[in-house]
């Protein structure tokens, strides 16, 4: 049994808009790091990822970064960003 199941799938994070989230009844967005906010081999956010997360936060959504990449101390967003980050072993 899956704990989380996708309600919608989009090829790019920018296509998940506040309007779509409102329509789905979402109140929060949980994001993985690898292949979502950054490519698998990079420690840099993909183009537009920081602006997109700020847009969601500005629209009133809770945004939480969740990653199992905890050993490297990986932080895709700068210190002081408005997104909490949870590393799961």
C-alpha cells in the first residue's frame, strides 16, 4: 500500500501552478530533490526552481523539501530560504 499517490503528473515543476493546486484542493507541496528541483548529478537547482517555490509560498502553500540524500549534506536551496528541508535515511 502506497502512502502517497500522485493526483496529477506534470513533466516540469513549473507546470504545477497555484491554480492547479487550488483546483486539486492542495494545501502543501512535498518535493524530492533529485530529478525534481535539481538534476540527479547536480547540487544546483534547475533554472526557475527557486522562483517557482517562492511563487507557491507567496500563494500561501506550505512547501517542504524531502530527500533521502542526507549523507552528503545536500541543500538545493540557500540557507534562509522559506522551505523547510527534511532528510530521510
